[in-house]
């Protein structure tokens, strides 16, 4: 699928420095996830923060004009927090697609 990575996807952070690699990885994960279940990303955001020794990742995704889904996760590193949040989004999108099929 030919999707422009980053279009309609914002990646940000507060009180933590994220590098370009994590930012691009977050965008790619969101595009891949939306493409698998609904074909495209209408809008999405990923936000990283740090609480104590844990990194937090909050992700919101609206794929292909269906309802917005969101997930939050914590982990000892930012990549792990992203992975956990994406997995929660994946579960929600799978349920949503199953419900739509009837």
C-alpha cells in the first residue's frame, strides 16, 4: 500500500527527548496498523512522556473514517511503551472490525 508516512500523524513529547528514529518508527507503526485493518489513517497522534522511571506512550488513531481508538502504556523504555500501546490499539481495531462484519 502506498501511504505517505507521517501524513496526518503527529508525534510529540513532554518532559522527554525523543529522537528521529523513535518518531519515524511511531509513524510507521501507526500506518501499518491502520493499513492492516481499515486501509488508511484519517488522523493519529502519539505522545511520549516520562513518569518517574517509566516512559508513557499515549496513542490515538482514527482509521479510514471509523471511530477513534486510543491506548496508553508504560514501560521502562520508550520503544517498549510504543510497542505496548500499539498492541492495545491492535486489539481494539480487531474487535471493531469484527463488530462491523457482524
